[in-house]
C-alpha cells in the first residue's frame, strides 16, 4: 500500500493543501484578461499581477523551510494557512488593483510557509523510510494536479460567476486544514537541536530569487536587452552569488553548500524544473492558441484540458506503484521521455491544427509522463535527508517547481518571440521544451547506469552529513520498498 490506512486522512488533508498552493498560482491564468479590463490595467500591471504570487512564493521557500526545521511542521503549517486564508479573502474582496496585487504577494508568503511544513508533517506521519518514500511518490504528482485544476476551474468559474469566487477555494481549504490540524503530528522530534535562522542568508536568498524571477518574467514583455529585465536579472544574480559566498562562511547555513552536490538530488531537481516548465508552457500557450488563434471562449478553453486532467489522474495513481517496483530513477527517466514525446507532438502546432488529431495526443502523453517524472523526482530529491533537514529539502523541491514556470517559460517565450508568426513561435517553444526534457531524461538515465546497483530513494550519498551519520547508501530494491 502507498499510504498506511491510519494515516490516509492526514495525508489527504496535507495533499489537498499542497495541490491548493499550486492551484492558487494558476487561479488567474485564464481570466486574467477579464481582471485587466475590470481594473483598467496596462501590460505592466498585468505582468506584475500574474507574477506576484509566484515571486513571493519562490523567494521565501528557503526561509520557510528553515522556519519549519526550527519551529516544527504543524506550527508553521498553521501560520501559513492563516496567512493564505486571510490573503485569499482579501483578493476576493479587493476593491482595486493595489489591494489585489498586495494580497497576491501575501498569498505567496503564506504558501512559502505552508509548503515545506506540509512535507515535514508527511514525514512525521510516515516515519518508516519505505512508507515515507511511497508517500513522496504520490506527493510528486500533486503539484501538476493542482495546476491543471487551476486551468480547468478558472475559466469555468470566471465564465459562469466571477473570477472573485475562485479565491473561495484556498480560503475553504485553509479553514479545513486549520480545523483538522490538531489531529496531525507536531513534526518536532524530541531532543532535536534547533537550527539557527541565518537571517543574512535568508535576506540575500529572498531578495536574489525575487529580483531574478521578476527579471525573467519581465523579459517576456520587454525582451532580454531592455533595462526592465536586465537590471533585476543582474541584481538577482549578484545577490545570489553573495548568498552562495555567505553560506560558505556561516556556521549554520540556510542552504548547506554540500546539499545540492548529491548527484541524485541534483538530477531530480533538474527533472522537476524541466517538467514544471513543460507543463506550464503547455497551459499558457494552448490557452493563448485556442482563444486568440482559434477563437474559443474561456469555458471551451478550460474544457479542452479535461482529457489532460484525466490522463494526469490515471498516471498519478500508477506512479507510486511503478516507483516501488522499478525505482525512482527509472520512473523519473521514463516519465521525462514520455512527457518530452508529448511536447514533441504539440510542436507540430499549426494555425489549422484540429483538437482531436492535433492537440489531444500531446495532451494525453504529456501529463502521463509528467506525473511519473514528478513522482520519481520527489522521492530522489527528498531521500537521504535527516529529519532536521526535511523543511530544507521541501523548500528546495518547491523552489525547483517554481523555477520551471518562471525561468523556463520566460526563456521559451523569448525563443517564440524570435519567430515571424505567432503559431510558429509556439511550435518552436514546444520543440525546445521537448528537447530539454529529452536531454534531462538522458542525464537521469546516465545517472542510473553509473550507480552501483539500484539507487535507493533514501540514499544519503552527497547529502549534508555535518550533524548526522549516513546510513548505507544502497539496499536491495525489493527490500527498500517492502512494507
């Protein structure tokens, strides 16, 4: 079984929170033009509003992970959910653009606290390593599920009622989470030394990620040479380099330099980033293509993603057992290859492409592969991490999920802008994304061949071991996933 029966209610609650955090990123994706017309926004206002949640979410994830490791998962989950509920309610009632924009930033702050905390509580629910790995295999597919739900519901709700009602979802999920959080374990192991806060590192990382992310987003409107993109990109790069230098001199760093040196974790994070970029690109470009090129309405555009959601749900149910049987490396590599094939099919996009023959095959293959890739990569990225670093691992994993839609989509959209026609640009972006996933799949497969025997999801190879002692890095695969 993938999740112990007694723990299923708690895992379902936490999984609902994680999916909702990603759902909230996409909550304005389809109805954004309606919001822009209501508030009279220009291109810059639309750009900032579309990026606000993701900017604060990604920028604060490392700090959220450290706070989780310091104060415990359940406590930080509650704090994050309170912020998410209050900010979501403010979004729904926003009388104007400034309030809506500030509230979207505040939503991201709540999400950055809740996401790492939820993973820490999952680990407390499943202290046995094999059960924890199985839970993380399921966890990996929740993000793309939340994003897909955002695409589906945003258009339908905006068309039938109002975009403001979309914010009822995070409010209700947060309230349910708060009401039931008392039944969750504290995720605070007895006798654990609390890590320091490393406030200088947190400030550098937050400012660096926020500036660089905004620069990448701004490049889609202003190009790579405009000062609107170059200035924040340069500032972000400088701050992140300063952060890396500072972490090497800090006794208790926010991100230990050796944490990302583990080749399994590094390739897993690359897989998450590439897959998140591919799925986000598909949601964005197909929504634009169907509405602007084919003239579809908002509701019809959302309905076009129903097969995508069905394939995602089916593949998500299989991803955990496949990971248990074949190992996370094989499932990650295979998922990347299948998702890349789906993007390759979408790369045939033309102005007259039909839905059934032109789009549907790619809309079935991409989510099937993405679910498997996320599942295997989540296991690899969080494996071998001692309990006091669970929040850190979750923060890094979620940062990779945010980096794909931000950096990857910005780069691919810049590529699309170089083509003489809109649809030709979309096809070029899909082609580049397909190649990126194929190369990442090759890197993961190469890692598997270079490993001595089957890779254990919980391997501590390359992990930060300054405060803990490593367990053996390899076990028999059957034994590894046995109950």
